[in-house]
C-alpha cells in the first residue's frame, strides 16, 4: 500500500509542476488564441535569472525568486510589445511562426551565456532530509514546489474571476470585437497575458531547476513535455491545466511503477500519457475543460 | 642557331633554380584538421570543454613547436548535435583539404561512417560507441568503448560484491548512444560474467524517479549502471537520497550502489546533484585534476596559459579534447619524423603502428594509446573514481576488462 501511496504523492507533485508549467501556455492562449512555442525557453530563462541573482549577485534565494518573477514578467511583456503586438489581426499561423523564431532567438541568447553549455545547481536552502508520512516521503523542494504552484494557480483563478482586468481578459478571449466595443484595450490584455505567462514560467523554472539542477536542455524540454497536459486540459482552461497535469503525473508514476520492467515493457511512462491523450481527445476533442466553440456558417 | 642558344639559356636558368631550391630549407607546412561538434544544443555541456581542449592543445603544439616550424590549423565548427549539419561541416572541411578529422556524437559517427571509408580519412570521434568500429577501418576511438567501460565496471562489481550473484539494473540514455553497450554487457553475462541484469531502463525527461527507484528496489537491484549524460543521473541520485535507497558505501546491503561510465561523471555531476553524488562510482580512462598527477598539472597549466576558467580547466571533457588532439599531433609528428608526407594514408598507417614499443603515452590518460589494424580502441586501461566529500577520488588501481576481450 505504501508503494501505491508513494506513487500517488509523487504523481501529484510532478503533476502540479506540469500544471504550473502548462499555465503559461493557457494564459496566452486564453486571451490571444496563440500557442507560444518559446515557452520552454522562458521557463529556462526564469530559472537562470533566479540563479544569477542568488549566486552571482548575492541576493537571498527567496528574494531572488520573487525578483526573477518580476523581471520575467516585464521581459515577456517586452517580447509581446516588440514582436507580437504588430501581428494583432494577422493569421494565427503567422504569430505561431514568430514564436518559433522567438525560440531560436532565446536559444541563441542563452547559448551566449554560461547557462547555455554549463551545468549549475542552486545552493541548498531547504533541508535535505525528506518529510516522511509513514513510509511515504516527499522532499522539501517538492513540497515548496507544490505550495507555490497551488498559490499561483489559486491566485490566477481568483484574478480571472474577481478582478476587472481578469474579467477583461476573459472578455477578450470570448470575443475580441465585443470586448473592444465596450472599451477593453485588446493590446493591453495581450501584453498582460504574455507578462503573466512569463511570471508563471519563471516560477516553474525556479522549481524545476531546484529539482533537476540547471541544465538548459532539461529545462527548455519541459515546454514540450507539458504540451500534452495543455491539450488534454483544454487549451484555454486553468482548471484543465491543473487536472490534466495531475492526471499526467499520476499516469507517468503508475506506468513507471507497475508497467515498466514487466512483460517486456519499458519507457511506458513516456508513451502512455500520449496514448491516453489520444483516447481522451477522441471522446472530447476540445480537451477535458476546453471551450467548445460552435461556429455557424 | 638562335633557337639553340635560347634553349641553353633556359636550361641553365632552370638548373640554377632547381639547385637554389634544393639548397633552401623546406618551407614550413600547415596541416589542416577539422572538428565538428555540439557547441550549442544537446550535450553542449560536454562539447564546449571538449572543443576548448582540442583548440588549446593545437595552440600549445604550435607555440611549443612540437612539429618544428610546421603549423596545425584546426577548424572547429558547431553542429548543434545534428547529423545533417555534421555532414555539411565534414564536406566543407574536405573542401578545405583536411588530412585528419575529429568527430563528436555517436549518431553522426555512425551516420558518416561510410563517408570516412570513402574518403579514407582517419577519424577520432568523441563517441566511444563500439558500433562505430563495425565495418569501418578509419575510425579510431580515443579510449576503450562504452561497452568495455561498462563490462569493466561490472567486473569490478563481481570482484568486490559479497554474497550471491549481484543484481544489476542499467539506466541508459534513450538513443543509439545509450543502447550501444547493452547487448555487449548481455554477451559478457552469457560468456560467464557473474551478474544478473534485472532491468534496462531508458530514462525520459523525468522530474521524479520515485516509481523507477521503488520498482528497482522491490526487485532487489543492488547496483545501477548508468550510461547517459549527467543531468538525468543527478535527478535520480537526488531521488535515491530522498527515498533512502542509495548505498552509503559500496555494496551496502538492502541499498543500491550507483555507478557510471565516462559521460555520466565529472564535476558537472557533482554540480548538479550536490550531496546526493557522494559515493557515486565512475570509471574513465582519463586522469582528473582532483588528483595530483603530471597530467593534471600539465592540463591546469595549459588551461591557465590559454585563459580558461576553473570550470573548463577541471572538466574531464577538456581532458578528453586535449587527449584527442595529442593523438593527432603525435601521429603527424611520427609521420614527419619518418620523412613521409603528411597525408591521410600516411597518418592512417602511423596510427595503426601505434602499438607495442610504439605505443603512445599521453600524460592525461591512465594507460597508453595502442592502435593496430585489429584494435582501434586507444586506451584500454580504466580507473575507478568515487565521489568523496564533493570530489572525485581514485579508488583502487587501474584495470582492463577481461570479458570485453572475450566477447570481441
């Protein structure tokens, strides 16, 4: 039983981190219908900024983490202002191509820094002894990751439901023209969507970097790893990202725990999420919580 | 009459020119070498120090006049770990007139194997995949293959393990690079190597290895052999520490001892895994700068001379690059000493003659480089290292794999 519980706990931990990483995709898609393929690079950038502020500048880790959220918030806003604002109204495929270009540009910039080709590790700032719940263990890093994820996701849910800007963002997502007609500034909403996505990416980067160490390949690959989560949850649903993240985390852990190494199976934890994703999409093409748009022609 | 006079003048002039040319000392030559590798993209954390090692040793050879007045011109190009780019780089190098080629990844070495054969160009890759040598005559591995390293590691385990047949799992990279030595280890077991391979795990982009570690633990796995890059090993070691399944000393009962071969270890592993890397066992054929050896001293002096930072200076992949360049320079030096022209064919012959009394002893390896027409794996000797107080320290004396010879 403890084996099962350990897999559940690990699945939830990994799933929460997936959810946080997927949140950036959702925030941008929700307001602008754009899939940002450079999200993995932004996750990595957030992590590197936290490290640089903490280790090179000497700012305490928690403050460095918060500062990295702020810096990435404005960086992402700048990216939107510089590259994407002028594409408002252009075909979505053009905007997606720009995000591919952005991915290459960010890759190039990161390769110019030591983070491109060197490995780093955050100094230990949390106890290394795990928290034990009976036979089930969870590390402090994982626990802090789950708490930060819960706070951010809770915060964003509240933001979208209760604040004027949040409601404006939802209005833009629903119908840009109608939103504009009631005085909502669509460009500002887009900028804010990118900025908040940058903030969540930096948070995810900080958490993942603490778990895996700072390796550019590992960090930017998260952007691709979480893509099935985004699709499964429904591209525009925060709740969907959370539920799908946890489903994916649990599937991976159970596949690794019960299937791999048995009956000649191997690496099912890598494949199974995609198989389940396909099955669910056959039944629910818009994902678990995605908006089902009806177009009348 | 006039015509005869003209011919005579031309003849005298030509003779004079030839005589003068014979009296002139031979003009200094420049020998071109190409290196294509991942300076950006996947595995660039290994590629960058490797390229600096190659670059610095060739600079050193020129500065110290190891080839007299002749110079080496090593062209280095980034391929971002993409085989198609490597092929393009290689073709550009051929156009530039290279006589020796340095390659990098397993995928591109396998992919360009036929090109090396067609061009008859001696090639030294950074990949130690044994399959590079199948149906190939021109590829020379700098050190013993991944298979040889892994089987050597397994032999060490059988020697040191107490109790019944040791249960082993393999933790490998999901690629040709990772899968390379799996079959060879299985062959060694069939040949009598006393280990039980319980499971071969191809890792993914894992943020958590709990399921895998718990599963291996429940199957009674005692040793985990790693053959991948540092980052996934570091994540696994951290999880093993958290789950309290990592042995605190070799072969600790009820726990798992983690071991790895060349590309799993080095200072980057310690940087990524921190405390969790303690008691990780690692084998390679290179000397380390954490040990007081001539090789380490020379490496650090060279890094200082060419302005490398501490991280590069102490990287085992910097050592790796230096060593490959050393082999290239030595082959050219020997060819030149015999009065032969520096061309692919002569370099190939000279590399194949590097054995017995003519073995090459680079200071940065734990054994000599020996090549012949039937043996194109350079250094056969291995050294085991273990992380102690955050530093890799050698443990025991050097060794070679007996079973690897048996299965070849």
